[in-house]
C-alpha cells in the first residue's frame, strides 16, 4: 500500500488527496510531506499555521513514526521496515498486475484516437494521438474499466469522388495493389494539382454515386479503404495498438438526420446565409455549422451523431477524444451544442488535446511540401537503435529483435515523455540515448537488474524486519508510489506521468545499484537487495508496458 494514501486517509482533511502528498527529494526532514500552501486558500489561514494545527491533531502509530511542521510543510517519517515489507510483498504477489485496480469496474470509457484518414498519409502528426490513445487504453484497462477503442475513420467527403476520378483517369489496378496507400495518395495529390473543371465535375458525380449506393463507386471506395487499413494495421501491430471499432464518419451517414431533427425540434437550428447553424455567440464562440447551403453535412454534424450513438451503444462513463489542439474550437463547439440539446452526458465528453510533433531537421514543415510518414520514422529509429546497441555490446544475441523493442520504445517514449500539450521536436539521438530521460535508459536498467538476478541464481526470500538504508528506502518509496501514479495518469489523461515515473524509478534503482553491493553483500542485506531488485524490475516493466513498450532481457 502507498503510504500517501494511508496518510491522506488519516489526515482526513478537506481538499487533501494522496497525490497532494509529496515525496521530498531528500528524506532528512521526512519521507513524505504535505505542502500546506494550497490549503491556505481553503482555510484562510497561513500555511505555517495550518501545518502546526494538522500536526497537533495527528497521532503517530506503527506506520507513521514521526510528524513535524516546518515552514508550511507537514513532514512525516514512516516506519521504513514496515513499508518496505508491505510494498515488496505486494509486488511479489501481484507481479505484472502490480499497480492495477478495480476502481473502473462497471464503467465504460470510450477512447477515440489515431483516427486515420482514408487515402491520406499516416504521418508523424499521427504519432501522438496513436500512442497517447494507445497508452490511455492500457491504463484504463489496468484500472478495471471496460474500454472501447474507436478509430473514427476519415472516410467521408468529396475527396473520395476526386480519388475515384483520378484512379479512372490515371490509375491501374496492379500499381495500386502494389503501391497501396502511397499509390492512392499520389493519385489524390495529382488530382489536386492537375484537375480541370471537367474533372472536378466528374469527381462531384462520383461522390454522388458513392452516396447513392452505386456498386462500382462503392467497390472502389471500399478497396481504397481496405488498402489504407491494411497499411495502418501493420503499424498498429508494431506499436501494440488495438481498436474495438472502426466506425468512421461514413458510418454516421444515416444517423445525422435524427440529430438534425432534434436540433430543429429544440429550436436550436438557425438559418444563416442559406446554411443551418447553431448560434453559439452567447458562449463566445463562432456558430457551429450543421448543414451547408447545398444541404451537405459537416464534420461537426457527424461528431454530434457519433457522440449520441456512442452514448446509446456503450453508455460510457467518459468518452475521450485524443485529437490535436488545433481542433480545440471544434470540440468546444459540438460539446456545447450537445449541452444545449439537454444531454446531461455532454459533461462526460473530454477533448484530450496534445501538441505538435516535428522532426529536428524540420522535415515536417508543410512549407517544403514534404510529409514525413510515421512508418519511416519508426524504421529509421529501429535502424539507429541497432547501431546504438551494436556499438554498446556487439556480442549480444538477437540484436535485431532487441533493436525492434528498443527502437519502437524510443519512438513511443519520445512522444509520451512530455506533458501532452507541449509541442515537441523529435530527435533520434535524444530518444535513443542511454544517458538521458529515455526508454532506452529504463530498458537498460531493467537489463541490469535482470542480470543481477540471473547471476545470483538464488531463490529470493524477503528477510523479516529488515531496516532499509537511505538508497534502498528511496527505491522502496518509489515502488510504493506506482499505483497512485497510474491513477493520477488516468485522471489527468497524462501518460507522461508514468513515463516520468519510470525514469525516476530507474534513476533511484541505479543509485542504489552503484552505492550498495548486491551480489557480494551478506545475510539479510543480500536477500533484501535481491528482493528489491526483483520488485524494481517488475515495476519498471509494468510502467513501460502501460506505455506500450517492451523490455528486452539483455541489452
Ligand atoms: N480524422 C480527423 C483528423 O485527422 C480526426 C478525427 C478525430 N475524431 C473525431 N471524433 N472528430 O483530423
């Protein structure tokens, strides 16, 4: 059990949750500390005074051995042997489930992520939504939620008429079969560069044919869709990403009318220059466009239908949309429209916005008209991982396999390490560094722990009543903090908390590894250190696996 939870419960004070309790960087003052600054507002007293008051009403026990109030902090010293014993026993018995929970039982979370656009490049811009969504999917499952992963395909719109037109004019079957998404994307790009009035008219006609159910047009469309999905699924497999539904925009073709009718009924639909809109001026937003003047529906119309469908189908507790912050307004608008329609569940829709990813050499800039395909970033990272590993240890067996795990991990970790809203510049050298705050560093630490355990060969028994030293206890506290970290990551939709946690734990383990002998220690110290090593390895693995990252046995 995390003692932060224990302390928070014992404090039993309004506004104090386990995550408010900090792990001070040095344990001299205390093993845990509650900063009282936030509480000053709630209680309208100074932090110093609050700390003093909390201290005087707190009784020490066999878990918390000492409390002190210093400069607005309430510091706790805990029974180190007790905590170590509890945590290591827990990890030993939970294994790969350590950190999991049942809090989500009976609740469903929908996660709309990665949402591919048919026939368009799957580029580095899709990295964050894919790995963020993928990680949230794993985190919520780990916490006992029922999770529905949804790929809201971009498969609706006039561009598919254009694509068919381009294919008919310039394409051929063999080439497209062979070139897959690259070939169809090239046709689409060519259409946009070369199409004349007549082709534009033909494209509109093809789109109409798709809509009216024409067989040939629909077969072609389905084929393009299949080629796109076959392509992305290979990438999903590598990144360990799963979906439960591929219901895309087209799926809602026949589900928009009821929403439009309801908007009318509720007097929310207004005419504006021939178009139908929902006025959002009172909320400081531009109007939400529902129907264009030619009667065509829009992205928002389909999202209104999709949210309604998801509520009816899955009865979600929350529905997350992992989409770039460029679409902030879109989500605010259609969430508001649902609220105005009286859907009380509109409050359960969450836009999980994230920042942009660009490459260090600026190759992503659309100015140069160059798109960086995600597939290429992955291959390059795996290739570079091979070189890095080979340089470090050329004797290693299964270097290819290890390079896969390390390279893929680096791509994922590179996108997940920072707070999600930050724009990031992706650098191959940085993400593949053994030294920095990287997955490679954590994986290497795991390999180190693994090798200690292999070398020892002994059966590990946790000695009773062992009093851990400072470095050992830092690792113990970090281990104890894992379950709460997972809960925080879910609550804040922030897998970066787990990524940072993994690095922090690895750093503490390494400090312990360097400062304390393990294999040459004796008696209880040796037993405890081996048990600690085993628990640290397990917990680092659990943390990385929630990000979708594997751990090689050796590196
Ligand atoms: N396909 C869209 C895009 O690339 C993202 C879709 C996100 N999901 C949603 N329900 N709007 O911009």
